[in-house]
C-alpha cells in the first residue's frame, strides 16, 4: 500500500491541474488540455485563482498565465473573498500540520493592457458561455457581495445571512446590508424565527430571462472542494516525508467532510470512515478523490462499464419470475445516480439510502425542507424485475402513507426497474418509472 500512496500524489496533482486548465481555457487562455471535453460547470474565479496559486510548484506556466489574466481583467476578481478562502485553507492546514505560506499572493490589480505577451496567451472570453455567469454578473453588479449573493439565490431558494456568508466565503454584515435593500424592493422576503430570507420565484425567473438564460449551468462549491483536494495533496506530501500511513489516514478523515457534498453530487461511491479503520482509509479515500477529479472534467463522467449481461450467470428474481443476470443490490449505484440527476444537491435535496422511518425502510428517500419548514419527500424503490406487479405499487403506496405526516409532503413515488420492464397492471398516475439502461431484461437483450 505504501508504494501505491507514494505514486498517487503525482496522479492526483495531474488530474487537479487538468481541471484548472479546462477552466482557464474558458476564460480565454490559449491551452491544449489533452481532451476535447469542455468545462461545463459554473466557474468560481476566486477558487480558481486560489487553487492555481497553491499548485504553482506543480505547473509554473499555469501560475504565470493566471497572473497575466488577472492583470488584464482586474475588475472581475474579488480580493476579500479570495483571502477568506485562503484563510479557511490555512486554518485547516495548520490543524493537520501541513506547512502553508504566510499569505496568498494576489496578482496586481492594475490593468497593464494587452501587451505583446498578453496577445500571445489571452483571447476575449465568450461572455455568452453560461459557465461565465458569475463573471458576467460582476460586469454590472461589481466584484463584491452583491454579485456573490445573487449567485447564491440563483441556486438556493432560502438562506440566512450566516449560511450565505459561509457558503460563499463573504462577510456576513455585508450580506445583511444587501439583503435589507433587496427586501425593501420585494425581491426577497423574511421568514421564520431565525430571520431567514426566501427569494421570489417570479423575480428569479425574470432575472434569468434578462440574462438570456433558460437554465443555469451546474454548480458546486468550488472553494470548499478545492480546499479539500489541496489539503489531501498536502497530506500526501507529509506522507512522502514521514512514511506513516496511519497518520495519512487520520489527516484524510479530517478532510472527508469537505468533499462529501461533491461526492454525493457526482454520484461517486465514497468511503465511510467508520468502515475503514486504521490505515485502510487512505487508499479508498484517495481513489474516490481521483475519480471525482476525472468526472468533474467529463461533466459527470460515464458510469463504469459493467460485465456483459450475456456472459453473466443467470439468477431468478423473486419479484417477477424472469431470469435475471443481476441483483437488486447491484442496481443501487445506478439508481442513486439517476435520482441525483433529478434531485441535485445544489437544490437542497438529500438522498438517504435504506431510509428508516416509522419502522418502514424504502430503498431511497429523497428529501429537502422548504422555507416554510415543510419537508418534501420522494419515495424510491428498486426492483430487479421485468414485470411491474401490483405488489410493487402497493409497497410504494404503503411507504408513502406511513412516511407522510402533518409537516411532511410526499412529492413523488418512483419505481426503478431494468430497461425493458413491462407492467402487468394499470399504473397509477402518481407513479413514476425510471428505467436503468445499464440493466437489461432478457427480452431487451435479444
């Protein structure tokens, strides 16, 4: 295992550097990224500058072109937010004894003009690209709290001054001042005892229309994710010096909470620290982290290829009587991915596998809480059956009745089945069916 860990730092560093190059390419830097797969996530400039600065020893050219870009486009950078991202990284790095520079080096903000060097490496960004939405907002709202808070409410329905400041790495008092102004003109409204705020849905739709957007680019908290990835790299560097796999696993357990959200968003299988005692945690954690880097660069990435169903030994499904080459348990990962695509974490949805409530245990419960405190739930059940039978529907209805309540609303009931599954009964209108193309019924394989 020690040999694997020694070589892993170079793999992870290369994958992370490639992610940064893909984003700088969107911002107009001439680059060849080895893969013809463009970046499709919302670009967070401060997180990008922060990660590029920390990796300057890994790729000096990347660091220099970043400095050149900021010199030419200084008005898009929010230095105070960049320092806050850096301070959180420095605090966590000191906790796990990773050496950090005294402060982050912020490039000069004075525009030097498009000189000969700038003309060679920079071009004008495509401002119609949805991934540049955050920078586009700063063009007319300024690089400050107003544009950052606007981005927050484009992706979240509700928030408090504290939750917004923490999520966006900005000053809480400044957020409060902005929200009071927006409340006075009716763009948002207060609710609850904790003085939370909810955005007007009609205003958000009109605002998106004004920006010329029909839908938002996918978003993840790049500041938090890059902090977690760079802390993992720092822990690997310490391992190279001390050769202590137990210490490395201990450090990575501290990093785990920073990356759990992106793992859930991407549908990547991530390790439970309690299931991997001692030094066994480090390899599985790092493998999941590398897979996340690769899938981010591929906009979610393809699912791992499964063995051919034609070559697999056939098993009999208890539910439908059809000869199956897979089990219900083997379908869970694909089912999780399908649910995550429908119910993204960026919208506040949590997916709970093997949910236990009131003595009932459906395969998945998807839920979130709205600004009024109501819990919205989606009940999902996986069946390795090629015939959708009455007992499947009755089971879902039973879960829905018993998991509803005075403050709980059931939004949907979903049955997840293999591709080619047929119903032998009439399906109710409130039942949704998800067909997993990775799993085929015998008739579908012919």
